[in-house]
């Protein structure tokens, strides 16, 4: 899910940080349940041909991977507030109105934990988010997307909420 989180600043709202901490608590609490699954699966006999054991070990590996990723991410979280976002320069928390191909669209630049493209919340590390960061009203920004390149003209910068 999140690669090399120990090296990346992760922008998050206080609410999303709390959700992540709660998810970590829940995952850690599941360790006992998974250990019980492994113990019970061992009782079914030969471990080489034991599908229950293989599934339980895979569940344990996935659980530990998730725990490790969250534990690596948490120390790198930098909190931000949509209400305090810059309106002079596009930053994390800014709501940006852009124009492209005679269409207008709004994006709110957010961290990876809060991104939701359906709502127009784009991560600061996404192609659109990272291209818009640091820009000012009137700037034209080239965004590289899978379909090619798009030029966005920044019409307005406001707080995200």
C-alpha cells in the first residue's frame, strides 16, 4: 500500500491520524486471533498440504506487513488543517480551481490518507497534486497523467473547507 513510508512526509488531518492509530491498535489486537488460527491449523496434520495452515500464515504475513507500514508512517505524519491552508500559493489543504479545455474543475490538495478522487480530494503525491503544489493564481501547470499531458490554468486558490 504505502512504500518507503519511513522516508516520506505524510500529510494528514488530525482525524485521519487518529483513524490510522485506531487501525494500528485493531491490527495489533488481531495478532492473537491469527496466532490461534495458525495453532488450530497445525493440528490438521501435514503442513505441506495443509490449506488452512497456508491461509493462516498468509493472513499473519499480511497483518504484519500492514502493522509495519503503519508503524513506519506514523512518525512521519505532519498535521495540516484545511481551514489554515494557503490561499496565495497552492499547498496541502488548498482548494484549487483550475481550467483546462474550457472546463473548470476544483481539487483539494490533501495527504494520501485523506485522498478521494471522487470528491476531488487529490493527494499531494499524485500527478495532479504534486504538479499544482507551489503554483499561484494565473499559473499554467503541466500535469502528466496516464493519458498524456494536460495544461491546467489556476483560476482560484482557497482554503480546502
